């Protein structure tokens, strides 16, 4: 296969593979907590909110990572501030803040006439990953995985029963912002691979797929990471072979895996459910 | 021995509207206290104020002789069943295991010792056969028993239960009340928000009849008298008259 030969032969493809596998893993892990906390929209928001930071970082000539984390976290705090200090609900607040940040980012990119290719930021171009980008992604990945490992217990209880967590003295709000920071870092680390617009899919789709396959959070986290990594490899293959945008192919691979689980999951699968419902009907005494 | 709860002139409001006012209360350790009253009487608000989940406008709350902050780990709270996401990917035993978290502290993970203890608590509520089930697969009564097991796993001195008997089967209700009485015999204090006046007499050592203020506080025989109940439920009765009942 040309893909495997390519990996052995081309340095850029090795970097692309390493980066996208790491992105698949960390998006999968963080995504579990995002969907269980009902924060899918927040994931979308943060990913869009990094755009102005990316633009400014390019203009200043620093690595885009720092600018992106800065505006991402700032937007997360802004969202919390608006919803906690007015009658505006959280999802409305998210809608206001992230579109504002994204719009600002579009203008900044135009005004600063930076050399950044907007198309690549929006949709990803994993085949153009530079060594520094790869190392940042790997470093972020390690940091995120270690954080989740250390605070697994706290993340579990604040997701499942925040009231109990608060009663026994956990800083629930601080943990929320900690998770938002991790989310921002994951988003930024994924920029090159899947791009701003589609990051949310990598956060949600593999986690949702794993959610259909298990009843235990610990298993779900590992499954989600594996599904994310698989989607990345499959997507990269199609991107390389057919010269398509890597973000799009990776996301569609994840979507395909989701629908397989949706139809055939042993416990939750629609197909088995329909079949067992029919069986029950057939066996029911008349 | 210090009192379990001492409340002095406690006021709580939501968005400027008073929810509970002038609550004075002293509960000694080793009692089961029932909090009863009509809908909107502020029962849950009072419980939240006790747990420091809502700020109090005025007054003071003393728990086991000091503040809640110093006694957090001696408190177990069982929320209403409606507050949970029952699709959450967690098994029964892992749910009970969460009860060991407060005493574990940061960075430490539950080990075999904690798991054995969680299993023992599960046995106490008669749910050990369901240890591997996802929590959403249980009936309402079984779910309530699992959350009581989690509270037991916390090794607390004070137990707060919000409407534990709503929508559960008779045998679960019996198991739970039996366990609560056992806790009391071990000197623990139990506070229960309760809906059903009919069984209040058997279940509780003390009753707090609440309707924004303390209508009456005392032993059940004293509180469960028609003229006193009437005082708390006046508005409900007025409504019945309006719609032409009674």
C-alpha cells in the first residue's frame, strides 16, 4: 500500500501520523467529560474562540499555541461571567461570546494580513505539520493525559454528582475552569490536524461512540481514545491517498465509527433493540 | 455532647424574595429529624442552607459545635433522585465507592480496602447482587438504597436525605427506615425531608413543620395535631375552597 510505503519513506507523513494519533487520543479522553457534563456546545465555542489568539500570535511572530490558549481561556471565563452575573443562560452566553471571538479573529487575520492561511486554520492541514507543532501537540497530549490521570476521581465525582462534591469541599468551579483550560489546550493541539471548525467533532463523536459501548467511565475513556486514534489513522489514509482535507476525512471516519456503534452496539445498538422488541412481540402470548 | 445542629434566626432569600425566615432550631445527636411542610415551604432551601449550598442572609448555623467547613467530612448528603443523570456510565459498586472519596483526599485512589468497604455498605442495603449493574437499570427503590449505601460508605455522623421515600417500593422504604434507625442507635443524626404525613409518626423522633417559618418543632405527637398541621397548610386549604372541594 502506498500509504504504508509513504509513512516509511516520508518524514512529513510520519509527523502527520504521530500528531493525528495524539490528537485522536486526547480529544477522545477530554471529550468523555465534555459530553457527560452536557458541554458539547462549550467545546464548539472554545475551538472557535482561539482564532483571534492565533491571528495575533502569527502577527507577533510567536508560536500560535500561546495566543490561542490565551483567547480560549479568556472566552471560557467570559462565558461563565455573563451567565453567572445576569439572567442569561449558559448556552445563550456561549452563543454570544464565541461568535464574537470568532468574528474578531476573522477581522484580525484580514487586517494584520498575516501569512496564515485561513483555510488551513479552519479546516486543518496535517500534512504540513512542522516539527515544532508536532512537539507542542505531543507535549500538550502528555500534560492532558497526566492531568486526567491525577484528577480522575475529582473529574468523575464533579461530573456525576457536583452537589455531593461541593458538600464535601471540592472546588467545583475551579475544576470546571481547569477542565476548560485542558479543553482549550486540546483544541489548540488539534488545530493543524482537523482545524477549528471540525475540532468539536473529534471531541464529541468518539466519546459518544464509546458512550454507546460501555457502562463504565474508565472503560469509556480508553475506548474513546482508541476510537479517536483509529479515526485519525483512517482519515489520514484517505487524506493522503485522495488528496483531501485531513480534517474532513478524519471527522467522517469518526462519524462512520459512530454509526456502526449506533446500529450494532451490543447493549444500545438500534438493530439489536429492534430485533429483541420483535422477538418479544412474537413470543408474547395472545 | 455538642448539639448536632443549632440554628439561630436563619434567613435565606432567592433573588430578593424571602424563602425561609427566622429559623431557630436545636437538634441533639442521635435523633431522626423529619422536615415536613407544603410545597414551596422552603424545605429544600433549609437543607441547602445547612449544607452551605446557598448563602444565608442573616443568622448563624452551627454543625456539631462548629462550622460546616470544619465538619464537611462528617456529613453525608443523599440528593433527590430526580437530580441525577441515570444514564451516566457508572456501576452500582463504583457509585458506592464515591462515598469513600471525601476521606481519601486528593491524589489517592480507592484501593482494595475501599472497595471491600463499599461492598460491605452495599450488603447493608441488600443490593450486593446488583454491584455490576449500571445505575439506570435499577428501580427507584433500588437506586435510593444504593445512594444510602454511598452515604454509609462516607462514615458520616450527620446524614441529610432529600425526599428519600418518593416513588419507591414498600420493601425499599422499610429497608431504608430500618437502617436510619440503626444509624440513630449508633448515635448518628439523620435529617430527612419528607412528604407523607401519614408515616411521620413512626419514622421520626422529632418533626419540624415548616412553612417559610417554623410552624412547630417538637416530637411527632405534638406536631401532628390537626390544628397545628392546619396552620402550615392554610394556603392549600384556601385553594381547595376556591376550586370547590371541601
